[in-house]
C-alpha cells in the first residue's frame, strides 16, 4: 500500500551513514560553496593593496615656440606613502578573515542541520515501524473479531470498535509515511542530491555527548567570526586615518620636436646634449580637514558598534548554551525514566496480558488495549531518544564541534 501511495518508497534508496551524509553535504551544499567563493574573492582582493594611481602621460607640440615645455612629452606618477599601502593590505587581510569566519559558521550550522535531519529521518522511520507493527496487530484481531462475529460469539459493537482502531492506525501509518518522506527530502536538500537517501540500520541510535567541559563563547566559530568583524572594523579605521597622509608625485619632461615641420620658421633646434628638459617632485597635502575628520569619527563608531555587537552575541550564545544544557538535562531525565522503569513495565504488561488472555482471564479486547498501551510507551520512548539526540546536536552546534 505504501509503495502505491508513495512512489518514493518503491524507488531505490541508498542507505548512508551520518559521516557519509556530512561528507556529501560539505562537498555539495550550495550555500557552503558560495561561502568558499566569497573567501576566494576576498583573497583575490588582497592583491589590490598596492594599487598605484594611473600614470599620466601627455604630449605637447606648439609650432610658435622654440624648445619649451610646449614641445615635449611629459610623464608623471603619484605615490602614496608606504604606510598607506601597508594599512590597506592589513584591511584586506582582515576582510578575508571575516569571510573565513562566516564560512566556518556556515559550515558548523550545515553540519548541525545534516545531523538533525539525519536523526529526524531515523526517528520517523522508527515511528513508522511501530505503527506498522500495530497495523499487523489490529489486522490480526480484526480477523478474530470477524470470525467470532460470524460464529455468533461476539456482538457487532466489538467488531466495529476493532475496525475503528484499525482504520485510525492505517491513517496514522499513511501520515507517518509522509513524515518519513518529508524528513528524507529535508536531508537530501542539505546534501544537495536528488538520490533517495535513507539512514543505516533499523533502530534509532543514541548520540553520545562525551565530556562537555567548560564553555567559552569566544572560542566558538561564531565567537571567532565576531572577533574578525571587530578586527576588520579597526583595520578600516586605521586605513581611513591614512587619508591625512600626503601623496608624492614624480615627473619628467622630455623634449619632443617634430623635425621638418616648422610652418612659422621658429628656431626649434634641439639641444645637442640630450632630450631631458626637466624633472619635478611634488607633495599633495590635504587642506580641507572636515570631511576626513567625519570619516574617521564614523569609522570609530563602526568599531564601537562591532564590539558592542560582539559582546551582545557572546552573551546570547552563552544563554543559548545554558538553555541547550537544560533541554539536554530534561531529555536525559526522561530517557533515563524509560530505561529504568517504563520499558520494563511495558514489557511486563505485554507478558502478563498474553498469559491472562491464554488463561481466559481477559478478553481479546482487553488484550488489544494493553498491547496498544505498550506500543504507545515504545512510541514515547523513541520520541525521548529523538529529543535526547536533538539536544546533543544543539549543544554541539553551539560549541562548534562537527
């Protein structure tokens, strides 16, 4: 029935481990690839730190004068002081570090998304298996009810009750199958693949948190990225301050007389000892300080804003970690309860119910109700495992561990 309603179940599905899914996502995810290109772009821009102003070249020819600057080729070049180029180089390097920090945050978030989607898919598959086992149970007891109804051993009401439960469970199975398909599509989206992917194994596995240790928000990928932004803002401030520095220009003038073309018969005989006519060295000094001062003040405010944003984000990150730890503690407490008591009692209920049914102490309806309670306990148990896994994934994401 599932293969007819959901063609994806009939298609070939590739079981993949979590490591395989992570590796595929890190190789193919489009957002991460865009971040990698942004880093390469920033590295390319670093090569523009030593960017000379255009070289000026001019040619003059005046037929009414002799050998003067009106008959010459002039070449000049303007330079910034070395500190200007050094400051710009540091700024571009800091901006590259910003892009690297952003990509590290993106990579960390992608890993968390893949883990979450992977274990959500495993959880949905486990729910589907539980509901399918219930469907087999209802089908079995519905057959019993039909046989007893035909033999006159039971009434129509009991048979209708079993039909109702069986119908509700079939609907739940169909909806669970849709949930599996949705979770599968989400995992495929993060991996950027069109191939149907499924989890390995038939049971929902637990993650291991290991030793959480102490938490330092500044050492996380997000903390490092925020510090890079502060550093870039500070480098930008130093670069803007270089606007106070003068510029140096060097130029040379070379004689350029077009021989044989002298319509006014002016003496334009070239110098016999060479063509060099003059040299010049100049310094450009800023005379207006208002605009530059405003730029420096604005850059200082950007540094202050970046630092305040870093402090706020670190505080928020610390709060997120404490919240995630609380969620983990609650999930662990719930899971421990099922491990310690609930599952054992559920198994014992199933055993006693089967024995009582065989002895005639309870009817098949009571047996069915007890079996349904046991299945609900197993459903709550796998939900507890999923909550536990998702809490660990959240903690690892905040800490920045893939």
